[in-house]
C-alpha cells in the first residue's frame, strides 16, 4: 500500500550533501551523550570534573558552535540557520527539551515508589500505568482541542498540568492516592507537549521545503532533554541523600523547570 500511495516527487536540482555539517552534528551529539552518561550521580561534582565527562561536554559545545557557522556556508545545509533564528521555532525546541526532561524523569517513578512505600521492584513498575493511561487519553484530546483553541493555549495548559503533577509527585511520598493522582496529571501534561501541538507549531512556522529538517531538530531537542534529565534527577536525588527525600527533591526541580517553561510560552 505504501509503495502505491506514497508520493515519489524528487527535487529537480540535485545539490551536494552537507557531509561536514552532518558529521559535526553527529559527533557533537555523540560527545554530549557520552559525557552525560558518565556522570556519577552519587559523586556529581567529582565525576563532572573527570576526564570522562568535562572534555566531552566541552567538545560538544565547541562542535555545536562550529556546526552553526558551517550551516551558514553550506550550499544545502542539514539545518538551515533561519530555522534556529525563528522565535517560535526556538520556543518549540526549548519546550520540547523541557518535555524530554519530564518524560525521562518518569524512569525514576518506580524507584520513588520503592523508597516511599516499600514496594517490590516488580510491583513498583505498575506505578507508571497512571501516566501511560493518561497519555493515551490526553494525546487525542490535545489534538482535538488544538484546532479549537490553538497551540498556545493547549501547550500552556499542558505545561501547567505537568508542573502541578511534578509538584504533587515531589510531595507524595506519604500518600499513595496522591502518588497516583500526580502520575495522571503528569501524563495529561506530557500529552500536550510530546504530540501534535509542537509539530503543529513547526509545520506552521517552517517553510515547506524545510519541514522535515525542522521536525528532526525538534526530535533532537527532545532527546537532549532526556539525556539531561537522567543526570539531573540522579544528581539531585543523590545530593539530597537518596531515597524518597532525594527523588522528591529531583521532581521538585522538574516542577520548577516546568514553571519556567510556562513563563517562556506566555511571554
């Protein structure tokens, strides 16, 4: 069916592929991932100062700056510079990074359930079900209301719900019903940030010939947020002494980040 129905239109003018930009971006992201994945959350300061972390983070920063200038010179750049200069696209990318931060933070919910309620590891994994079910319900609702009230309202409401959910999660270590409620709110909030609304902004703001690249950039920012989340949540939890108190502190930080995102979107 796909062979018969998908369009086969090709660009009339064949331009040279931007290998320098592709390689620079690839190495920058690989270096960032390597550095963040070697952060020891139990010894955050010393691990960041180690040769397995800071040189790779520095290299990633240098390469990303280099990539920006390379794309200005490329005949057919991987990411056209105007995609990074557009205010709405920049905002969508920042919001996507924040969504990735919140999404990846969900990985630690079972660990919080074990520490707070003494659950077994197998039972605690079911504590993600409220989030998953809320995502399943919230995603089509977000898409439906996107046409009625617009992307700004949907994203603001979703980010606000996410912030409330993360705040409640940071205070739920003594109450299982509150723990479950916070999971539902987090799922509903993420459904407005990980799905149609962000794509809607990108499709409206990016020129037709750059929509594929703009969607790719959005995915990259989501992945960067996910990478940062693992190091941030782990480091915050460890610095607060670990256990329920440590994870609660980490989710409070994510709630504060969500509040900042609300301010960015409403500005």
